[in-house]
C-alpha cells in the first residue's frame, strides 16, 4: 500500500463543513462542522478541488474564525493533525 511505503498514517475526519458547494456560506459551514464537533474531532475543510464550485474555498475560510471560537468556548484544544493522537 502506498501509505505504508511512504510511512504515512491514514486519518479519517469526524466532521466536515461541506463547503465545496455553490450554496455553502461561512455560516452553513460553521453550523455543519459544529453539529458533530466533539473533543478529539478531526475537521475536514476543503480549500478547493476539481469538483468544488468556483470560489467555494471562501466559505471554509470564512467559517474558520467562528469554528475556532466555538472550540475555545467548548474548551477544546486546537492543533495540527500531526499532534492528534
């Protein structure tokens, strides 16, 4: 398997913002992420890909400050994926 050969660890997300659609807004991304957000969660926010609506990355980026505020309110520690156990 390529991940093993490259010494990578596959990680699945526990909540995502669904921000790739044309109808996504920062508010909808925040609402979608925080509905399933729990301590130890891994959040998937896409910046762009070949199937995303043009400019859809703006919804994820716009939601990020509110997502971080919600994590602070819930006393969740936010950090890089490499530190996630």
